């Protein structure tokens, strides 16, 4: 069956069934002002209350006023949603949301602590915990893919994974491997190659980096950190990624002064993030800035590394009383 020959309603019906079968992911349909029109979760409307209480609903409606690109949202429980937008006559007509899902496994103990921290009443706490345990686990990358597919269903437009918006990151083969273990090694090698391409774009200051981001996001899910706190896991993963990009920028010719200052700035932003989608947005902004900095640095390659280092130092310390001795040490 060619989905693109069907009406939007027919495509969506088939898409709902496909996502339900593959992920067990709830869907919600809203009009332009946020009124709920349809859902697969009539028996679990508490999930919509979480969507609203987290601020994701408000953010989504504000975003939709000026954007048609699909959006990934998240809450501090480690929950993810994605949203696609249907326009008619250049006006927002419908918003389609899939979620929530956890982006990684969260223990019952961690959920109980969250329920306590958020002062959820004892009379409803058990119901809340059971509801949370029933939700699927879907990685941020897979949620982004769902957003890309949803956008295609609604608009016929094909996007890259890197186009999606976020709410504001060879050794010898062992002997006697099982098929599953061999598969893991292949996956890790593919991850290595994708990340090598991603960091290579930073070293080169390659402005045509969108394809590299898409390939890396389609393979790698970040640093596998064992933590009961999904937000902590994501922050560690993004900070490692930022550190790698900082070193790649230095290897690409950016002075350590400028590279580390830029990297430290984004690491502080990552520490301040409250949810997964904010982290993803900060990581994307960091990557693009390093690409642009290295690109501009290579355009200005007439300066020697020593002179460029002095220029960067002067630019970054406008309130410092500089002297010939300070600059000579550089």
C-alpha cells in the first residue's frame, strides 16, 4: 500500500496502528488552541495531565505559532513526546502528539522518589507509579525518527533527523562469540564510524554537517551510563560529547583558549538543563558553534597560530589590562 496516495486521515490511521504495534506509544490529537480532539488513551487521561503540568503543552502551543518543523519535548521524569503540525491555508489546523515514553529504563525506586519529591498524594501515588511502569521505553533517537515519519505523513515533506527541533547531546575480535555478541561489535563499529564522521566535520569546519548529524543520531544513543536518574545519565552523555567536540575543534586549528572557553560555556548550560530536550537543543547549538568557529578560523589562516592565539586572548579578555609581557607568553 502506497501511503502517499491516501488522504491525510487514512495515512494517520495506518500510522497510528504501526506505531502502536512497534512501540505501544499513545497518540493525542489537538486543535490549534490545545483542545483535545482524539486520543488512544481514554482510560489514562492522567497522562495528559502530566503533559500539561510539565509545561510541554504550553511550550508546544507557543512553538506551533511560528513553526511547522516537528518537535521533541520532554519532562524531568525522563519522559519524551514528539509533535507534528498540520497546516491548512497557512493556518495551524491540528497538532498530533505521540507519547509519553521513557527515554531509558527508570527503576521503581527512582520513580517513587520522584513521586515523593513532587508531593504526589499518597492516595494516588500507587496509581501514578503503576501508570509510569506501563509506559514504553523509546530512545530519543527513535522518538526523533517517529517525528520525521509523522511530518512526512502530514506534509509529504522529507526531513533529516537533524532537522527536528527540540524543546530549549579497532580491537581484535574476541573468540567464541555468540551471534548476539558479534552483533554488538558490529553496532559499536558503526557507532565509532558515525562519531568519527561527526567529529571530523568539527575538525574540518565543514558547514555541510547535517548528514553527519543524521547518521550519528540514527546509530548512537550516547554514552551508556548506568544510573537510576535518566536526566543524570543524559547530562553525562552530553558532557562527554561536548568534551570530544572541544578537542576536535583544537585539532582543527582553534586555539585551546577559545575552544575550552566555548566548551566550558556549553557544559555549564548542560548542567543547568532541566529535561532531555533542553539538553539536545544545547548539544546541537554547541556542535554548530564549533563548526562555525573552526570554519571561520580556517578562512583566516593567514595568521600564524601564535598570533591567532593572541587575537583570541584579547577578544576574550576585554576588561583585562594587557601588556606586551602577557601576550609574549602566549
